[in-house]
C-alpha cells in the first residue's frame, strides 16, 4: 500500500502502543494517584506536550496548548477575539473555506445578532483561477478596514493546498484595526510557522493530520503572549483554565492562567493525547526543520513528475511555487475525479477525493519516501 493521505489522517507511530500501555499501567497501578505520580502526571499532561509543539508552531511554550477539538477551540477563541462593537463587526475569510470554519463564523455572527450575509466578507479567486492572490486579500482588508473586527483564514486551503502568507495577512489586519486568527489544520506539522513572530492573535488546529495524533485526537490552540497574559480578556472559564495556585481552593472567582491554557475548560483528555505525545517525540528526534526540508524535496519531486504526464488528463491546481504550498498537491480531474480516486484505491494507493473533481496527494516526510512518489506517478501514468 502507498499512503498519501496524511493530510486527512496521519499514520500510527510505532511507539503509540507503548505510550498507551504506560498510561494504562499507571491507571491500573495508581488509580487517582496517577494525576500526580504517573510517569507522565495527568494533572500536567498537556504541559508535557508544549516543549515539542512550540517549535512546530513557531511559538513560545506558554502560547500553545492541547485541548478539545478544532472547531470547539475556534468557537472558544472567537468568543474572546471576535467582539463586534459599533461599526466594527465584520469577519473577512476566504470563499470556500472548510465547511466547519464557515459554520463557526456564520453562527458566531448570528450569536451577536448580525446577518451573515452582511457580516461575513469573502475573498474569492479571480475569474478563471482557483487560488487566491495575496494582493486581493490585502486589498479586501484595506477596503473593509472601517468595519472589520476579525480576519480569519485557513493557513493552507484544504481543497487547493495553497499556503497563504500569514505574516502579511496579520500585519494588514492589525494595520486595519482588526485581529487575525488562523485555522492551521493543514499547516501545523507541515509547513514552517512563526506564529509568535508574525504577531498572530490566535490559531487553532487538529492533531490527527500531519501531527499523527490518531482519529479524534485532541486539538491544539495558540494564543499570543500579549493576550495570554491579559487576565481581563473575556472568555468562557473552566476549572482547568484556572490558575493552578488557587485551583484547589474551590472558591468563586475565575483567575485564568497567564498562558494559552487559560482557555482550557475541562480535565485533560489524557487518552486522547497519548498518540500525539508519541508522534511529537518523533518530531523532536527528527527535527522540524529537517522534516520540512525533506517535505519540500518530496513534494517538488512529485510536482516535477506530474508535469511530465498528459496535460489534458488533469491539472495541478496547487501553486507551483514551493513557498506557496506544503506537502499536499491537488490534482483536478473534473468529471473523472471520483473514477480516478477509485482506480487508485484498487491499485493500493490511498489518496482522498474532494468535490469538485480533486484528488489530493500528500507525501508526508515522516513516513513517505521518494520511491513512494515515483511508484505513485508510475501507476497514475498507467491509469491515464
């Protein structure tokens, strides 16, 4: 089998079972004492992931945490960072964003009493094009600057595989008086991120794609330190987000932790974080810089081989420029897309299909090789 679906679900790390067995043993032998005495104490389990996660996100340890799931985290952080008032009430996002992001934005603006048709402004590709132009995004931010409250984009578009310039978008959003947030589901563990240096206000992601956290793994969140340390920021509070020094006083009065964990709410989902912990250990061992260098080479090799194939059969709609993409290349087959996907599956090649007409191929550097890429293109060429 050739597996090129890490952009949808990463493979299981070989040591995941060992990590699980450790937690099961601690639960069996220690019971409640595992919160303090387990090999990886459950009370601070999310904190044990920050050291490996922070370099992947380009963040400081205090700015990242693992909790909940992506869309839950998006809603929780929008409760803080989308605070419409007066003329500033609009959200700017890409047209055709991942549906969950669209639903979150739609229901958030309704929650505040606005009409999504008015409050959500979308940036679309130009006629005849399938990806966004940076100048069009920046122009839209400037055009809406008097009414803009939040700029919210996917770091990498799930359908086209286009990587956006998040630093430029953040700078433009701030110049317009708005805040900037990103859905990094397809970016984290895939492309270089510098969330702290870019001044991104917040970001969220899932952990089951390139981070290999397993199906339904706990999601992640980033909150820039300038906000994380601001206890006055409105948020939905919970016991796990309360300052640890007063957590067990069992008193009224929410005192948020001065980190991204100040947005946590419930007891850490240890068994939903174990596989992520095992995968992050591999990221630390390999080094995120080395993995991204291999990823760029792998994807470049895939792109070069695809260019030699029948140009009438499909087209790669992911940008050709390496700095505008990650591991995923989106192959647009039009009406033949589903058929090609099925034929690849019958040949033992795992990719995925997205309407309309796109087969997504993502060579992940942790477990895909150049030989895998060559064999994929050879088989695809035979099918065509």
